[in-house]
């Protein structure tokens, strides 16, 4: 069974148990605009802490944010929602889900407690993505900017009396995000066009933003990301790429370890190709989204620089 199928089953069981971009993407308020947050602050639920971190920074002292998936050492595709999650969603003013099949269980939690006053951000829908598309949107700086802008707009609509506060918080976040996004631009200037590989499609958006030539076979990376066995031909192709001497970096997802992905990691190391581990959730969980992302990108830059210098 694919990871998406497992996620859907887990969600059903849980329910049964219980930055300038801000203005570009501004839309007219919906019928629920102006709903006053209970208890004086917005109650926000995020399926993943990558989105929860952004929401917490925009919401500041005006929001209480709970993220469900937070463990950078566990496979997020195997997450099983529970009755505590269901209660949090039922009491939320605002819910953020990634969408594109990544967290289908959230739709079931929302369906179990309909509330016309509650707003929901489906990031995939915002971006025009659908089930089957690469769901790791937080590795795209443009997608992060769009999602953050939408969150700020929605917070203002839910709590219009404090709109100026949310706008100020959003501007602070923009300034903070600019740091890691500048590092991506710097990596593009230094290493644009460099051939790199990845064990799954988590790295695709970031590779594109950094102008890197991601050569690993899509049939391999998509299968690994979905929890399936890659076609034999893609395995051979990937092995030959790593042995060919042109790949300068292998990006490896630490949270979805499989024997085949691990074998590619070992092969790359044997060929003198630097291997950089990334995660799907923030590591450590208490760090900000941008600090986590900048740390990973800095490690990639360092590895590419060392390889270019022949170290």
C-alpha cells in the first residue's frame, strides 16, 4: 500500500475514534470574515510544523498554534492522527493543511467537526496543485511566500481589530525569510547548472530555485517518496549516474529511510560524492522554519564548495 493510502486509513480511524506577495494575493473577505477569535486569541492548528512555524510568527501573541507532525526523526507519511488532534481541530479558528495527498487525514478531522466560522488553508489548493503532485511545497521559496501571505490575510480577516498587528508580524517574517532565500540565490550564483541527485522528490523545488541540475531519475524519486519500489531500470540508471563522476552532491531524506535509498547513499559515499541529509519536518522541532532551512542550505553550499575544491 502506498504512503497516501496509509495516511487516509489512519485519518479515518482517528475520526472514527473521536512577502510584497501579501498584496498580490490579497482577496476579498469571505462570509466568515470578521469572526472574533474565542478567548481573545486565534486558535490555530497546522498539520505540519513547517507551516505551524510560519503561522506562529505571523500570529505572535495573538495566536495559539498547535502543530501535529513535529518529529524530524519519524516518517511523516506514517503519522496517525488521534482524538487529541480531533479535539484541537474542532476548537480551531484556523486550520492549515498541506494538501496534495500529504495529509489527507486532516480532511476527515475537518469533516467530523464542521464549523462555518472556521477558516482552512489548503496550501496545495492555494498553489493550484493536486493529489499526485510533489507535496513538499515548503522547499519552494516562492510557495512559502505565497502561503505566508495567505496566512496573514486570513488572520486579519478573522481578527480585523488587530489587522495592523498581523501585518507588522508578517513584515517581520518577510525580513526573516529573506535570509534563507538570499542563501538560495547565492547558491545559484555559485553552483547553478551543477549536476546533483536526490533519493526522492523532496529536493526538487529547492534544486530548481537554486538552478541546480537534478539528474536523478524521476521514476526512482517519485516511487521512493510514495513508499513504492522504483522500476528496475531507474535503479540501474541512478547507480550509473552516481558512478559516472558528474554528480557533485546527493541529497538524502533522513525521515523516509528505505533499503534502496540507503544503498544509493552508500554508493555515493563510496564514489566520493558528498551526501547531505534533509528532513521533512523542522529540526530541531523548536527552531524556526527559516533557521532550519538556512542550516540545510548552508550544508549543501559547503558540500558543493568542498567538492569543487577537490576536497
